[in-house]
């Protein structure tokens, strides 16, 4: 009997706890919904597309609530928004408004209230609440015609429901009577695309006519002369084999696992971008991510990009050492310049082609209340700042006007490649100073990184605050000063794979606890985290190279992974555009369920690799082949001279294929690194 009474009391206690918990949650939720909704959009299609014969305009408006210390709602907004790391700024509102409906609401109000009372004098704010001027086309026209009208509509909602008012600014507008003619840059993209198709076709036909044997082995072997190799660089069948054939030398065999790591890391990067770019139904959907440990691991997983830097550093050292031993040459300034130019030639053409597409036709592919935010920005900035990207300085200059935001990594990687090349050359030329040089540079980069974090008063990890998601972190000082600059990754060289999840999860504490800044311990911890993460990659890579874990090595050695790894550079270039195509034409804003995020992520991965396959066949792989030919030095050994006459005796002579007058060559460039 006593046992039953104990069980009954436990049951009652549990019910009571549940009621208290539910009641508390309900109370907190009710309090949350006492504030104005941060995101609120009227129906875009009914406004513009329901009856296209009726002129109509749809505008996205930014509103900033005027402080009112007499209002309980304002006090609530201040209290919740003060947790800036994990909460949105609830005084900063987004409104999508149909101008026609706004006019009708104000007409119904006529006579009951003085409309001028719904206008708020401008006041200063401590934060940016619109994109930079010049981002959107015709914005001055729309602001001149509709600014007061839309501010009155916003304040009508706020005053009637919450007793508050706000100043507003039109961010951008769409009109069903306005269409933009095709301009010269869009025509240029079509011309470039047709030219590439023509070159690929001509090169493929030439390669076919040069066949001297039956079967496909012809496409797997170099042609006898250098000129012929230029002409078949764009041959589509030959490039197919360049992508799918695996290297048979020992170093390439030992490093096959690199392709698997590239694939896995790219999937992680894509998942993070889907999570950041998914457009929420409510601010609460964004804020809830910061209370979930698993989601916080993904958010802090931005450090995963360090994997690519670690891979590049390791391959640089390995291939540099191998080629120096093969050529028995000292690497000087001339060689460093040649290798850097070769890398530029290898990376830039496919990069420029994707950028040209984002600057032209992509903005015409769809529409919606968020479409201009996602793609008109890219169109404007790519047209204005394309040269910044082509010089690979976009992680330092015009960071708040980015063309292809994710390509900051390419700039940082290019800088680190050149720095590493200089360092390797110094060590190869002066091997006795190796330990001292590496030690001094490690200490200097560590202290420099720590000093920046301390002086700027930042946390020990890059904080990606909830509010900054609105503008993709463009205007966030932490992003500009600590995340994208190349020099912030110089320290990254040491750690172990088992520590990666712990490093990601550790970020949870910095979001949910306020630490005083500037802080010496956090300044020292910031570069330490980069060091540890890079060491994880390095030590794990060494383990896979020496096959310490045979099962993992065999899994990483699957031939399919080699192909996918070679496509990753092109996939990386186009993946963010595909993610935004999925997310910014939305009408029903996502609620961040697992199925929403997972389906968009899987589709983005698949489409990225499919597009990468095409880009690699027609642009990336051809320019890799051209690069190799451009930077080869022709040499002739006595043995090659003696046997060169036999070159014209093989196969059938074709008048349109120039046969060689030389056969051998040795590479002048140290190596050509693939992403």
C-alpha cells in the first residue's frame, strides 16, 4: 500500500511539474508575441500577378521602432533584444507591403485620424537597417513616390496593435509595369557561352581527327607536339578522362583520401550555408537555433573552412618537396611568380564565368518578396566590384559590397598559397634556418592574431549574431576583422580529429554567456582554436597517408570520391547561387524543420556537382591543361634527339594534324595544385 502511495505522489508531482513547465512556457511565449512580428510580408502574387493589367507595386520596407519608455511593449523589446548574440533586434522590422492595399487601408481611415500623425521624424540609430545606397535599381524613384505612404501604413499597424510608432525606409520595390531591357553585359554572357561551346566542339573534332589508333586510348595519352596539346585542351572526351583517371604515382596514391575529405567538407559547408540563408517564418525560428546544441555545432562549424587551408598547406609542402627533388633546382623569385601566375590561370576562368552569370541573367530567373535581396545585390556588386574578385582581394576590400560572398575563401587561399610558397622556397634554399624560421613565424602570427582579437574586443570564437543574418554578416565587424582576412588563418597549423566536434560545440558557451572584453584569455584562445583545428587535419591526414586506419583509408580510396573531389572547386563556386535560388523565391517562409533544411541541402549538393561536371569539362579542366602547357620548358636530351625521328612513323598521317618536331619536355613549374 505504501508503495502505491509513493507511486501516486510521484505521479502527482510529475503532473504538477508538467503544468508548471507548460504554464511557464506558455507565459513566456505569450510575452514574446506581445511584441510586433519582426518579419511580416503581404501576399506578393496577389499584389503583382493576380491581375497584371492593373498597375501595382510591392515594396519591402525596413522599420525601426521609436523608443518609448512609457510603453511596456517597448520595455519588453529592449530586454529581449539586449541578448544580441542569440536574439534578433525586435525594434528592427521587415515589412512586405502592397502599395495598392496600403492606399485602400488609408482611405478607409480617412476622417477618423489625421494621417500626418502616422509619420515619425527621423532619428539616429546605432545600427544599420538598410542595404548600402546604390544596391537596388530605381530605388530613389520608389522612395520619392511611396515613402510617406508606406510609413503611414506601418505605423497604422504598430499604433493600433502595440501603441508604438517607427521610422521607415524603403529597401526595394517590384512593379508589374516595369521590365528591364537586356543590356550589353547580358549579351556578352551569351556570346561567351556560345564561344565556349564552339571552342569545345572544334577542339573535340580536331582531337578526333588526330586519332592514329582505334578505341579510346587516344584520349588518355598526350599528343606528340606541344601545339597539338594546345588545340585539344578543350576536347570534351579528353577532359572526361582527365577528370576520371587516377594518378598512378606513389604520392598521388597516398593522397587519394584528400578527395574524400574535400567532398565531406564541402557537404558541411553547404549545410551551413543552407542553415544561414533559409528565410524564416518568424524571428523565433532563428533564435531557437541558438538554444539547440546540435544546431550550434553547425553554426560554429564555420571553422570547417580551415580544413581547406590545411589541405592546401599540406599539398603545397608535399608537392613542392617532390618537385624540388626531381628538378634539383633552387626556387627563386622568378619561379615563385611563375607558379603563382600558373595558379591564377588555373583558378580564374571558371570563377569569372560563374561571376558573369551572377552579374547578368540570374536575377531574371524568378521573383518574390525576397528575390531582390538575394540576387539584385549580387548583380549590382558583381558589376561594380568584379575587378576586386579578379585580383583576389575581396576578403580585404569591399567586404561590405561582396560579389559572390563565399569567394572570400578563394582570395584567402590564394594569399596563403603565395605565403606558403615563399616560405617553402626559403626553407629549401636555407635549410639550416628551418626550425628557427617556422618557430618565429608561428609565434608572430599567434601573437598578431591574439592582439587583433584583444584590441577589437572580440570573443574567443567568431560570433555570428542572430541580427546579422539579415545582411549576411556584410556589416558585422567580427566577420570583416576576424573571419575573412587571410592573416587570421596564418596561425592555423596544429590539432587532432577527435577534437573537432568539441571545438564546434564549445562555441555554445560564448553565445550564451557574456564575458568581459577586451579579454586576454579570449584573445589567446582565438588563435589557439585555429591551431588545434588545423593540427587535427594535419595529424589525421598523416594517419590516412600511412594507412593507420585501414578501413577509413579504404573508404576514402573509393574511385568515385576522386571524381567528386576534382569537381569540388567548381561545385563550391556555384553552390551558393543554387542555395539562394531555392530559398529566395519563397512565398511561404521556412520554419526550419529538419525535412526543409535536409531536402534543400541534398538538392543543392546534387545540382552543384552536376553543374560542376559541366563547368569542369568545358572550362576548368581545359584551363588546367592549358596551364600545364603554357608553363612547360622545352628541353631535349641527347637520347630524345636520337629517337625523335621515329615520331612520324607511327599511325596515319593527317594533313590537318601537325606532327611534332620535338617529343620530350620537362616541367618548369613546380606543380599545379588542384582545389
